[in-house]
């Protein structure tokens, strides 16, 4: 069932989104973002045109500083473009009132950062419950939902553990549960495995793959890990302000076929 949010932003919170998983969900037109350093103009995004279909899992790769994080922030309405447009379905994000944008960020989008940004002195369940509390849900209900999602990510037994006492991989699982507790249709993940060792990175990626399928998400991942990127539906490379299909990236990974999938073949640079 599709729900029309009170703010007027059409959100799909169907328990069976597989039926609705067709057609375009995100689109950008001539998207530009300019930063200034003194008199120097820096344009990490310089005319980005691309679209995302419902149900896709897309990897965005590129060198450090290419603008991958900037692009995700614009798609999530966490920042505004210098020029150009972002559409969510038929909705033009820049045309929405602030309350509508807040609804979009809170309900339509789940965002996972490379550094999890958990509150270390709060429990895992309390961290996951935060987006529900922002919506005004009662604490008891929010904690029940948080417990369910911690079970989804394999941490049911860690719900009352303080976040600061969890391992890096466990903290990222909590962050994923927090991103999805509002049952968004979009999952945007910025280097979700970037701070993890190879084994933990593989486990987190497999978790994201499973949640993507079982919850009928549309997922966009910025990553340096080309071996993981090639397992998505589509790989796009961002460099010199432009975004394009990346056959070269996949060909490069094929050249390292003798390495384990979790070996983490990387583009130049450590961070993006």
C-alpha cells in the first residue's frame, strides 16, 4: 500500500515493495556542486545526469576526493546543489518545503556513513530507535522496533550494550539498523566497509545485499572496494566531475581474478 505523507511527499512503505519495484525512483539533471577555497573554484560534481530504477543496487567508485560523498549528500537532501536538479519520483527536491524535506530524509532515505556516528554512551537499541523518536513515536514502541531491527542485523543479544563497547563491525551493523528502522525505500551508504578489516567488510556487504533483497530497497553505495562494487547491478565511476558507466573498473577487477573477493582492490587513495 502506498502512503501519502501528511506533508505531501509520496512515500512507499508497502510491506511488499516487490510489486512496486519498477520504474525510475531517482533522477538528476545537470547536477553541479561548487566549493570555494579562497579564489579557487572546485567543482567535484560538474553536470551529473543519471537515473536509478527501483530495486537497483548501484556502486559509485572513484578516486579520493572525487565527490562521491557529495553526490550522496545531494541525493539524500543533506546538502543543496549549486545548480541542477534532483528528483525523487516526480518530486523535485528543491521545490519541497523544509518540513517536506525533513519527511523525505526521515522516511524515504536511510543513510549509512563510513564512520557510524553512534552515540557511544547510549545502548545499541537506543541508537537504532533515534529516528523513530524524531518522528514522535513513543519510547517503548521505538525500542521494540529497534530490537526487531537489531535481530535483522544479527545483534539481538547486544541490544542493551553501549555502542562504544561494540566492535567496529558491530557498530556498523547498528548503524545499518538505524538507517533502516523507518523502513525507507532508498538506502544510501557512504563507504560502509571503508573502516573495516577484510573479513568484517565482506560480512557487512553480504548483510547489505541481503537487506537490499529482502526489504526491496533501492541502494546506492559509494565505495573504494572494486571487488565488492562488481557484485552490484551497475558500477558508475565519478572522476573530474563526471559520472559514467565503468567498464574499465570491472575489467581491472577481472585482471585480479586470482585474488579473493574480499581482498579489496582499490582505486587510488584511501578515502572518498
